[in-house]
């Protein structure tokens, strides 16, 4: 008998714990000819704002050792074009569709969520209150328990669909931030978003990104992400979705064992468009080889050492 890979994120049941992360999978149709999208546990769309955004000026991406920097600036088609042009493709998919929502004001988050809640084909929302690449909103909303409570509470009142709150690692202590999201009505938390970073061209003495700083992702941030996921699981009772440097099955397993109920693959999609499919197959094989009947049995199974240093 094959192992059961199903997991639940709030009321969303995923056929497996692997999702494609926002900003790395477009609106879904871009990957339709590359992988079996319906084989995913689900995917998170590009961030959607009330009005279309052109994003930041180029250059907007830079490769770094063990990762990449991006400063896209939430470029997207806006909510009305998303409903008219992108949602029809998503509506027929047999996998969970989660729409990432961003805004410059609390009112914008509320209005986008309310508008999309009237549409079919959406299983839940991911509130992006942690983007480091925009001048208004973004990281500012996720930087304190008070601002997290404000935006999550207001958005929670505008929809009955599951609400996942995406948190930033660029804070002193993730625990009170995660607790504020839970107390304000979040059904789950996804973390981490990118770390703030920069790169410099030594020959020109100029920053390699037009915006100077951007969001660092990829394998370089995995240890930070694992630590924050584990700390959050000690603080909240709602599910955690782990993100950060997941390129293979072993990476995904580390997050699950550390307490994440599911994972999102981001930069890995750029390295290998079939990365998610390989991870799903690898999780199934790992469970078979280790006689694990349900992948959920691995969640939070981290064994802490009780011995002292020698």
C-alpha cells in the first residue's frame, strides 16, 4: 500500500505537502507544459494587488552564492485582470489554488480579498505582509504584532476562505509575530519570506540591483528558515508552511520533521522546473523505505537531545 501523503492546512486538504511558492510559479499556466500541475499539493499565485503594478526597475534579479536576490516589486496584472484573464485556467485545476494578496494599505488587502472571495476556483488566500521589495506596505505590515493584528483582523472579516499569513524573517523575534497572526484569525502561517540582502559590482562600484537591496532566497537561507519554523511551532497551534532553500526531498523532510505541515518550493523552480515533482516522488519513496504510513506522522517529529556537551 502506498503511503498517505495527504495533509491539511486549515480546511484545505492537500493531496501531498508540496506547493509551489508565490512569485516563482507565475499564475500557473506558465508551467502547464513543463509539469503536471495537478500533481502538486497546490500552488500559490503571484501576489495580486488592487490595481496593476509594473514593479521595480531592472535589473531585478541577481544570482548569488547559494541563492539569488530579487527585487521584482510585486509586478502583477491587478485583481480585475486576474479574475478575467487568469482565474478561468485555475478554476478547472484538481489541486489547491491559493492566491497571494498584497497591498499598500489595510483597505487594499481587504478589498482584494473581498473581491476574490466572490469568485469560484480559489481555495484560500496567502497574505503577503512580508515583502522587502516595495516602498509602501509589504514588510512594514509584518514587522510588529500590532500591525500584523490590524491587517489580519481586517482581512479575516472580509472572507470565509482559509487565510494563510506569510511572515518575514526580518524581525528580532518571530514568536510574538506568529502569535499575533494566530490570535487575529489566521488559519495557517507560511514562513519564511526572503531575507534582505544586496550585491555589489566591484568594477563599477554600483549595486547589482537597481533598488540596491532585494530579497535573498535559495539554499543560503534554509538554516534561518528551519530555525524560524521550529520556533513558530513552539508558539502557535495552527499549521506552519515552511519555505526557504528547498531544492530536494531531504530539504523538504527537514522542514516537516521540524514542525512544518507542508512546504513551498520557490527558487528551486528556477533551477529545475520539475523540482516539485521530484520532491513529491522522493517523499513517497522515503515513506515506503522507512515504513511510514502517513507523511503527517513525520510532522514535528524532531528529537531533541537531552544530553549535555562532553
